[in-house]
């Protein structure tokens, strides 16, 4: 935070003001709240999976209406964790965003009868193409549920300014969340695959897996369907992502930033099956290492960033695509198949892209209408105050907390009175954040102690 001293003749007064984020420069520290549960859903075997997220906040920004970035990790829908996106979340929190990295259901039915001798590769040999559609569909449903949860429950955000990003399978998921318009037929109730087996080394699908493939339900999923909840996204960042059908991208859809390497051997830059290029370019290595050079078997054809960009360029509406296509990668089948995502290559352009789309209009702490009404019902007075002030609410608050500029909680009252006196005598003069938790949500107010 920056302290600005104004000297007017012999009169000296101190005005404490907060450095306003430009959303480009890392000026804050960050803090994280980990293992926040947002739902429980069944995996590809029918077993319940507890879905969690980690939420990163800037410290000391005094902004009760922060923009939000939701990150989705990669891993071919069979591996990866939300921790993979921790560094990206920290970088965004340091620039004034709230950033969340979310779980989604992993695992799909595979075919271990003919797949390679290399144990790790067995997990990616899927039973049939329907399994790929169903895995990405489950991921899409979960991320939509996470977005609804964030808009309803996370403090100090502007629900109008929620962005979505992902890498690899996470990029595919992010694009599907925003641009997917139709439910694939394979995501309804279909017959079990004749090839389906479970390789125990995958761990994601343990022995005893049920191979029945029932209807996966609506595209919105069933998680966190609060009254008035929605999953509108301001813009999308896709790193090495793809879609199943570019024709589902429409002229009035949100804008996107596409990061891809044209010689990506895993997720095609153009149109192909995942892993298909690697199976050709690196066939000798795959054969020596795993016994079978065809990891793309049964994966469906997808359309990568070049075709997505071409589609958007020919649409005349408000949709917009910015690109960052890195063609300086050399395929090395031992060390790199040009599918690595380096944030230092994308972040400068990404922050400029996102900042241009932040709506700086009226935003309250949480986005749903019931919470917006609640925000108007909290009054802090007098403000400025000498050392005490009153927090008045039109309904019984759950708690009242006061934080200093470092994010340290200095005062708390559980189940306070509707008109609660707060005494900060003994604390330094300056600005503090008052956080009032109501049944409808959380409201924040600034108070100055002089």
C-alpha cells in the first residue's frame, strides 16, 4: 500500500489511500484458502468424488469487487491436480485478482488388453471415443458448478468479472464451458463398451468399477443450482486447448485468448486426434518405451487453436480472438513434444487481454441479487471515526470482523447485535476493512480511524 503525505503550508495531515491495482503489475502479497469443497459427484465408475478448490486472494488491496480468474488444470482427463495451477493463481492474486484452481472428476474407462507394457501409458488407452466425450463432459459440468459456487460464496468479488482459463485438457474444458452448445449423444445413456477394462495402476478407476454408462444429465450439471445462479464468463484463456466442433462458436460469444504451439504433438494445432502427431513423430521412442506407438487409439478428432481462430475471424459479431502462437518449439521426443505451457510466454499478453475486459461499473461483494440487496443494508458510522464506530444491519448478522491493511484480523464478534459497537482504541490511525457476514452473503465496508 502507498501512503501519500500532503503538506499544505504549516498544516500537515496524513491521508491513507490504497494503491489501486492496474491488474498488470504484481504489487500485492497473496494468501490462499485451500481445500474448499464445492460439491460431490460420481466418477466414471459411479464412485463419489469430493470436488475442491483452492482460492487465492490479494492482501491489502481494499477492493471489495475484485475480478476473478478460475483455472482448470490439464492431464488428459486422467491425471493432474488443482495444485498444478497454483503458480498461475499466485501471479494473478499479486495483480489484484481473486484466483481459484478447481478439481474436476478424472478418469475414464480404458482398454488394458492391448495397450502398452509401459504402465503409465495404460491409463490413456481409452475403451472407445465415447469415453473421451464423457470425461470432458463431466469436467465441464464440474467447472460450471465451481463457477456458480464462486459467484455465490466467495467474498469481495465482482460476479460480472469472472474469467476462465485452462491448459491442455483444462483448455479444452474451459472452451467447452463457454462455447459448447449441444450435448454429445455419447453423454446420454449408452451401452457399455466391449473393450472396457480397468488397469489397477491408474488408481483413478479401482477394481470393482461399474461399466454401466448412464445419462450424464444436463450440460449445466446439477451442482450448486442456486436461485439466480449462472455461469456467464467475461472471457476465456485457452493454453493448448481445442474444441470438438468450431461451428458451436457463435458471433455473440465471449472473447478468447488462444495460446498454442503449432507443432504441439499432443493437442493438435489444427485438426486431428490427441496424441496422433506424437505417435508418428515419436513412434520409435513410444515403441521402445511402451510397446505400442498408438496412444491416440479411440480418441475422437478435435479442432485446435488455428481452426478456432479461423472460425472467429469469419464471424461478424462481438466475439473476438487474440492469439499467441509460438512456433519456436523444436520437438524432442525424449524431453519435449511441444505441449509445455510456459506462463512467462503468455502472461504479459494475457494480463493486457483480461484488463481490457474488466467491467469497472457498479459491483458489490458477491454477485447474486439477494446479496446485492443485503449489501445496501449495512451501515458503518461515524466514518471517519476517532476510535469507535457502529455497524448497523437491517437483519441479524452472523459475524462481524475487522482487518488491517495486511489482511490480519484484529477484531471479531460472532452473533453480534444488529447495532454493534466496535472499538479500535489502541490501533494505529488509518483505513480498516469491516467484513459483515449475513445469511445472504458477505458485505465489506471501509472505515477510517483518525
